[in-house]
């Protein structure tokens, strides 16, 4: 599982590629995430993946899979 510091480094790389500047990271927490965006019906069961949730000063959230690549 990725450490919080490695997840931060990965997010900084993403921010640079997307040319997101002047972002201030205000929080990082380990959560269990279920991606419901790709489903069209109610989910009765699924697998939640450990994910680092990184929050910025304007309350935007970015997610980094804690399992790695």
C-alpha cells in the first residue's frame, strides 16, 4: 500500500501535468472508495478500494489509489 507521502508526490506530479497552480493541500486521509460513476444501476454489493483522498484549499478532492499503479 502506498504511503501518504508517496501519494502526495503522485498528486503533485498530476497537478503539474494539468497545470494546476497555486493549490494548497489542506488534508489527506485514507478512505475506502467505491467508484459509482461507471454504473447505471443501484449497487447491492461491490469492493471498496483503499484510496488516499487529497483535499485542497477550495475543497476540491483528488483521489489516489492506495494500492499503487
